[in-house]
């Protein structure tokens, strides 16, 4: 999870802890270790304005962390779930956060001033399986959720205790808490990631059946879908109102474009084009080793040419927002983090057209 | 036997594939027809047939290919493997993923 500035990042190295690194010039150094969870930390989100972290984990808990002096202090939030929490996101105004879990519901948490603690309300119907991903609409009320029951849905997470009634949006005008504003029907795979566009009038999601879909509220929630030729995508984000970057098990971020007039999604190209390394022939010794190890004397490179050596699990917009993204960041199962500069990509990949 | 006939039979089989049926009998009949059509092709004609399909057609073809693998006859697997190679080149790994994740089987 990235805050705005100074360059600091909070991450979980696949265990019960959260580590915070600070960038000093070109070097990253670990500055904090947050240990409170009793199970693997599955979600982290950093609220840049209020400078608070929220984490959630397999221990079925969430913690809100505030910086006191030079120490991050945790506050337990009871989620009232009986399965692991899987993802967490602060709302745009940072007065609420949502947690998706294996309990087949979403916990919407907000701070109750009178009792000085965090409380939560549940959105249950009609979710039938684990909630894998969440993304908030800019109006701080609508929430998109991707689930293992193959659906992308938009709910209202309106909390009257912390905000005024929202004005109508293209997704609907009545938004009582828990109201289902949209539900997809096209995918046949777990919905790994969902993303609202910057304006909130579009929502995109990627599923395990190797599809990318987009619902356009401006076109009566018409859904455009693309069956990709790739392995399933695990993460997606808008980088302009018409362009998306998605990545997944092919270990490479890819560009997709939404053509509004025709209601179509098209593949715009891979963003990780490996430099052509000189092909060298194998020595006789290497041939025998290959035969021995892999029963093949093939000269084809068995290791990946992409920057990431394993699946990319998360994409985050760093600068420019979701409407004019200039930098985004990918993290993957290889433990690596890469920062991609949109302008450099546009100049390096000649046929790339980001609308 | 002219190439055109095989291609026409192929497109007919793809078009008339029972989309939403729960009838096992209908499905098996369609599978049998498709297998007959696929095995009637000469190796050199396969690529052209695959290229004549749209994205949905390639996905559907891939489903039938795997269905054919499930119930091999004496010579079916060899020709199906050739179909698989050409379909993969057009549909990519994604088309195979969708065979595995499909709720509606052929």
C-alpha cells in the first residue's frame, strides 16, 4: 500500500507482520515493523490524508494504525466474521473502510464518536462466496465488490452516522445501506479484482475465466466483455476513463481500451516487452545437462523473459490518479515490486495507444 | 470430397451447437456430429477452418476438442491434437482456461 508522500510503502512479507519501508534517495530501508495480527495479513490500505493504516488478516481481525510520535499504534476493529478477512479499502474520504471476507459478506466499519470505538455493519445479500476485492466510488458511498461466486456487484455502503445522503448517480438514486445497485452476469470465474474509473461511472473487473469485463453506467449499465488469450488476470485498474491496465498469471501488465461508442473492450498490447538478448547457442555440455534434467535439448529459454518472475497480484496507481495515471506499481508472488512510467511506455512501445 | 464441404459441415456444426440444453442426449449427439466433422478434415485444411471462426467460435471449438479427448476412439486423438494446436495458436491459453471454468459444457 502506498501513501502519497514522503515515499513510504507498507507491505506484508507473506506472514503476520506489516513492514514499512521509507525511500531515501534511491534506497529503501525498513523503518517500522507492525506486529499485532495472529494470522497472515491479507490486506493493507494506507489513508494518505489522515495518515492511518488499516490492515486485515486471516485472524478475522482488522486493525487501524495511527502514528503516535514514531510508533504505529493499533486499534482493534471487531469485524464480527467467522472466516478470514481477505481485502480492505479506505473510502475516499477516509471516514469508513470496507473489509471483504470468507464469511461471504462485507464489513463496513466507521468510527463511533460517543463510544470512542470502531463499529461495523454487514452487507450480506446476495453474496454467496468469499469477497476477494473491493473498490470505492468517488462519492464515498458506492462500493464495488468482486466475489468467488463469479459476480461483480456494486452496493451502497451509505452510513448515515458519518455522511449526508448522497446525490443521485448514474448507478441509481436511492442508496440505502446494503442496496444492490448492480450485479454482473457474464463471468464464469472468481472475480479477482474490481476497479471504478475515476469518475465512477464505469466499473471493470477481471475473472478467473480469463475475461475482462466493464459495466458502463452511462450506457444503462451495459456490459462489455473480452475473452483474453492470456492466463487469468488477477488485478486491474483504470489509468484513464478509457484505458485499463491489468496483470495476472502471465506475469506481465497489459493495456486494454474501452471504446465507448461501440461498447467494446480491446487488447492494447503487453507493457513488458523484454529486451532482445543475444541468442547464444548451447554448448555440448549444456545440451547433455538439459537432456538429463528436462529430457529435452531445446534451446528455448525456460525462464521467464518478463520483469516479474511470477504472477502479478496487485496493481496500484501511484501518480496522476485513475484518470491521468502517470505511474503505476505492480507487485507479485515473486516478492518483487516494479514501478511503471506511462510516458516511458508510450515512447518505448511504438504501437501503444493510450486513449 | 471437396474442401468446401468439410468447411461447410464444420460451420454448420458450430452454429447448431445446442447452447443451453440440459439434455444429455442432445449434447452427446452434438459431440458425435462434431467429432465426425473434425476427423473428416485433412491436416492441411485445419488451419483455414480455425481462422474462419470468431472468438466465441474458437472457444466453442476448444470445448469440443477437449470433449473429444475425453472419449477417444481409435484415430480421434491424433487429429484432435492437430486441431488443438491450431486452435491454441488463435485462442491462446485463455481459450483453454475457459474450457476449464465453463459452467455450461458442450
